């Protein structure tokens, strides 16, 4: 029963010591030296159980199962299983950060991605960062596709990794990646020399690299504010007044309105989102509802976030009667959908009360933001 | 006179302020005179009464708390409320208790636009409203890489393999029959405050520092379990931790950490872990960034080299100005932040304030926290509240009087190894602005003359 365990450990480059130990266990009791009273809890894992779960692939490719996959096959897998999130060329940043982009033939020679030293790339792609090829194989095998992890066959994983490397110009079109040539292919990874352990945040005994000052008095002659939130971002995280407690020494700032010019105690100021209007049976504040139901997590009023700007939605239907538009939008919010504004689906919002959906839909339809 | 006491002169000034001619008349729900109450009985003005009732206790109490009460006194005292004159709710009306409805503003929230899909995202804990050092379980920050699950604990298994004499499988029954330990520790995402490396990007402490929580965890030291399996501690300098969810998250943990204080935990704050936090089993790696605290923990492998997992090769690597990525950055260095007054808040009055905040270090205990109210020119040591524990949040407080002018509030922690929290400028000088991870710089909050507090950086 220990044969496969031995095989596994040997693949990991274990020393004679470990092998000898395992053989010794095979000859004696499988239970390790247990000195505690609770030592009989748990049981020995079977080889099949270890095989089922021990799927990790190390940087030295220990743990990598035998197999192979061609770039062309990888393209097929990519187009059916990967492209919808990662883009045709692995360049998309619509759902996740890009996989491909920012690496050059020169980087393949040096093993350092030059774009990491300058601002030439808007986003760092996976290929710019990845220093160990084993992780591409390991991660795709364990966690991809995102909504159906562990559904690719071993050869499909090889093929997809080959296709990714091909898109990044690391391997030619007719390349077939396998357990035999993966270590050599590691030697062409653009950022293979791009990592360092020269820092104080790994070894618990290491020294930190940046030490602060102990100064207590007259530590600076002048204080300059170098950065602050721009006015247009005042409401980018929703109404802060609704994100703070309503009692105590402070309140949240009412970010639906510009900052006050002079001091007015927020305890005396009427919150914009409560008060007599609501009490008099008026419709609920759609801005508050849109924040409450996290609409604003994906939609800005004037700017596209994940979904379209609400102003753009309003504009698109501005030729139609507002009541009709509101009805259509309400149905769309409730059911979710994709296609009107791009590929990213809007999830269905069935959990939001109908009245709230209607109020939000009317707000967008009327366009009085 | 202690700073928190108002003088009679203050009260008089407040009254005068409230009655100053030419000022806008206060909405009746905030300032109810006898006349207004009489009017409210009048049919023609009945909407006023409705408005008052609807606006309710909270809003009414706000204004009155300043001491500006009607001639007879405070209606909150004079007019006995329903809860004083009626019958309350029975026991177990809510078999699992909930916070007051008046506290609903304090919720974990996403930062709009930070991520595109909720199952690979983060929600931030509302630090601005927390007291002490323990994070309520329902407000613990969330980070999911491939969505969260509520796993049947009877079906959950935990395996140890690799460089061990006897690879073993444990059920939850096994683990929970073992002797347990309970420890309080902070957990902070390596990317906490990561949006602020280049410039101010977010308004409040919830978004600048909210990927931080602190709880009491109960479980079994991983060392005991490795002993039970006969781990080879001579060759086995690392362990790989692996989750049972779709992402099957993996991270390498230093054996030095394992021998020190890593635990396999099933409980948090006196109850089982919440599903969002890894129910029924997670790794607790004190002092180390949250990504290493693998949730839904299914396996530990003992090995002789680091594993270069996705979240230590492609993500959670810190880009330096020379283009190199620091790999296996794990320890969360000394850090602190003032949680109130903090960004996005407005002070309710001039006068006394209790500046309060939290400090922590992945290398040990908090030794000292200094607070500046003048942008770092001068500092005073704050009071540290007990308990002061290893790799745990420490609460600090210090008195302050706001005179109505500009002030810049900052806190600076020192840990038991003598490491002092650096300024943003000092940190950038060494690490540049593109690191994303491990920003432990001093946070600055500008208090403006209008009473609003905002997030600023000092150049």
C-alpha cells in the first residue's frame, strides 16, 4: 500500500532518508510514534485518497502528471472554455486582469520583463509577472475554468498552457508542450528571473527594510498635503452618511451634496436621505435605494464602471415615453441580461423588492440624476 | 474642568446660536416648541406631526443631544416613549440575535470598480464604527477567490501528506475531539491599503484599511498534527496549505511559523467559523497576510521547497522600482490607523474628542502608539488599552480638543521588535508606488474647518 506514496515522494526528489523511513514504516506499524493520549484520532490516508487530492505541481515540476498538448488544440479549448472571460487573445481586462501583453522577444532572452521597470503598460499581465511555468499548469488544472474548476483533462491543461505561451510569443505555432519539455520551456519564460527573496517579510527572523522615525517634537518645519480625493470622487463610494453610526462624536459626511463651506453640526443638519418627505408618503429616494441595493457598485451615474453609466442608459431610451422605459428597465433589472451594453452579464436582481426596482427604473428613465 | 465637560457658557452660546434671528427655521422634527406641538394638532398642519413621528427618535435625539432643549425640557424625557409604556418582545423572538436596526449603516461593503465579479472580490469591514479589538463575526472582511460555500462539516476531511511518516486523514469529529487552544489574532489582507500606494484613492477607513479583522480563534496547533503524522522537520522546511473550494487555494507557509503559532481553526468568536470565513476549517497563520489563512482547509503537505503557488507567483508579489517582484512576502509589518475621527466623518461639535484607533504588528506586540494632530510635526503617546497581545489588534485612545481649525490626525505604531511604522514618503523611497501589497504607512486624516474629515497624504 505504500508503493504509490513512495513513488510520489521519489518524484519529489526525496533523499534516501525519506525512502528508508517509508520502507521502515511498511515493515512495521503504519501508525507513527504517538505519545499523546489523543494520538489514535484520524487514520492513515489511502494512496487513492492522496492521489485524488495531492494535485499540486511544484516549481521543479514534481507532481506534474505525464501528458502533452499542442498549441492548436489549446486554441480550441481556449475558444470554448476561456475566451468569454479572458478575451480572444488573452488580452481582455473586462472580467479579470489580462493574461497576455507587455512582454517582448528581448524579455524572453533576458528573463526580465522590461515593461515592469517603466509605465509603458496600463496593467500588468499574467505573462509579465509569472516567473514559474509550473504555476500556470497547476492553477489552470486546479481552478479553471472559473465556474467549472477541475473539468479540464490533463492533456487539455497542457494544450491551454501551450496556447497561452504561443500567444505570448514564447513558443511557435506548431509547439507541443509535454512533461518532457516543460522544464526547458521554463527557460524561455519572459519574467523567469523577475523575483527576489531579498526582503524582510518571509523569514520570521529577517529585518524590515523601512524603519520609521521616533521623533516626538519639532519633527517637520512644514506640512504639505500631496494628495487628496478629488471633488468628483466625493460620492464614488456612495453616500458616506449612510455608512456611519447615527450617534456618537461624529456622523458620516453627506456626500450626495458638496461639502459645507462652514461648520454646521451634522447633528443639526437634516440627512438628505431621511425626513418628512419619506414620511408624507412620497416615493423612496432612488439614490438611496440604488446605493442600498449595490447598483452603484457596477454603475456610475456619469461613468461606466462594470456596467454602463446610468446617464447613458437614460440617453439610449430617451426617445420613448418614460413610463414605458421604466417598465422595460424594471423587467431588465429583475431578470438580468447581457448583450445590450457588452458581454459582461448583469446578474438578476430578483431579491430586490419590486417597488424598489420600480423606483430605481423610474429614476433612470426620467434622467433627473 | 475635564475637557469633556461643557461650561455653562458653551450651553448659552449654543442656545443663542439656535435662536439667532435670520437663521433658517429648524425643521420641526428637530426642534419642537410648544407652538409647533399645538400646530401639529391642527388638521391643516397635521403633516408636521406625521413628519415628526416618522423622523423618529434617532433624528430627534441628535439635535437635542447638543443641549438645545425646549423650555420645559427634553421631549425624549418628558414624553414617555412607547418602549417605556408598552410590552416588549419575548425571548427567542430572534433565535439567532441581530444588531439593532439603528446600526444598519455599519455593513461590510465593496469598493466600487475594484473588482469585476463578486465571487472574486473583497468586502471591507466598517472599522469606522468598531470598538475595542474584536471584529463582530458578521462584519469580518471577506475575500473570496472563487466564491464562498457553506460546506457540510460531516463531509469535510483534512489530510496531511508529503514529508511525513504516516499521511493521515482527520474528520471534523477527530479534530474537535483533540485538545484545543484559543488565541486572539488579527488577519489583514496583504493588499490592505494597497489602493493608496500612488495617491489618495478612497474616502474612508473602511476602504483604506478595512481588509483587516481581529477575532478569537479556537482549534488545534498544526505542529501537534504534524507530530501526529511524524513530519520530517529536518527536511520539511515548508508546508503547502490547500483549500477544498473551487479555487483550491494554495499558499506556502514557512515551517518556522508552523512551529511557532499556526493553528487549524474551526471556531471564531465563540461559535463555529462563518461560511464566508472558511467553515468548517481554516488555517490561522498569526502575523501573516490573510491569503495564507487558507479557508475550507482540506490538506497540508510538508515539503522541502516553497511551492510557487498562483498567489505567491502571479498575485501577492510586490513590484519594486527595479522591476523585480518580491516573492513570498508574508509578514504584515507594524501598522496603525485612527478609526475615529476618520475620513468621511464630520465632527458634531467643537471641543473635546476621543481620538481612537487600532495598531498591530505581524512581528509581535504593540509597544507604543504616538498620535499627531498637526500633520506629524509633534507627537504624543496614546493610551494603549488592554489586552495587548501578540499579533493582535491593540486599541489606543488619546484626548483631543478641536478648536474649529484645520488639523491633520496621524498615528504611528512601534512594535516589540522596535520596528516603527514609516511614513508614506519613506516607504515609497524604498518600494516605489507599484507594489500594491504591504502598505503599512502612516495614515493622515485632514480635519477641515467645516468639520469634515478627509483622507490626505503628506508629501
